C-alpha cells in the first residue's frame, strides 16, 4: 500500500510539471519608417556585422539570451530558440549591435544590454509578429 501511494505521488508530480510554452517570434526592424536594410561589407568571415538579441527578464533580472536571424536585405527577423523554434512567454529586453565584432557599435550603444529602451512582451500564443522601430524606440505587435 505504501509503495502504491508513493508511486501515485511520483506519477502525479511528474504529470503536473508542464514544459515551458514556446512562442515563434518574427517581425521587421524599421528605420525612417521603412524596413532597415544594409549591405554587409568588409566583414571578417562568419561575422554578420549585426546582432539582434532578446534577453529574458525575470523579476527585473537579466536571463537567457535568444539570438535572432536577421535578413539585412529585407529588415526581417526570426528568433531562434535554444531547443528549436521559439522563445518562452514573457518580457524581454531587445538588444541591437551593428558593426564587426570588436569594432565600435554604429548605434553608439543606444540599444546595448545596459541602455536599450526596447522591450518586448511575448504573449501566450503560437506565434507573434513584432515591429521594432529604431527611431521611435518602440516594439509593437503587428
């Protein structure tokens, strides 16, 4: 009887732990009201020259960072998860850096981890489309 009760508790606890909901995040980066595009030139091999990252915020503390695949020819992006597509539901700092690794940031650190005014709320849904406006310093759901 005691073993059956312990087994039932273990099964109940195991069944009640839910995996984190993952949300597919994609969107467009805007500058001057248009998709932000540029030609990546004179960069070392493997250096994209541009980094767009979403840093999870947990009770005001910085958490895991999720990198976005940014298409410099269209201004569009999609965020990669660590375990497949998507990121957990929650609030994020949006971090942007432009320039080769080790070179000065062309945004003058305006969107660095410490200074970025950009935040994104990822809702509990299958996917979300975001519009990041660099001039207005806003992130809106489309």
